[in-house]
C-alpha cells in the first residue's frame, strides 16, 4: 500500500466533527476516540479540512485562548 492510500484510508475512518464545535469538544472527542486528528465538516456535512491534536494543544496553551473558541474561528495553518 502506498503512503497516499494509507493516508486516505486513515482520513476515511477518522471521526468527523462540525466546525461550529469548540476546541474543548474536539479535544474531548479525540481523547475518547483515541485519535490524533479529526475531519472538520461544515453545516452541510461536507469535509472542509483536518484538525490535529498537536495544533489544538498549541492553541489551548496560548495566552489568548478561551474555552469558547470554535473550530471555524481558528486561523489557517
């Protein structure tokens, strides 16, 4: 299996979360599902991106972080 297929397979089975959920909800879901990434979806359940545990951890540790930050409000990166 090629790395590209492995990555697509991994994303196909990754938990999906709506982009209007908070960072705290995403972190909780990741912990419960024991995964290091989630597929972001819009209100039409269309995939819009990927969010990683590493990115959310850095964000949560930032001085300006609050528990009300929604995934759709995260800066690109």
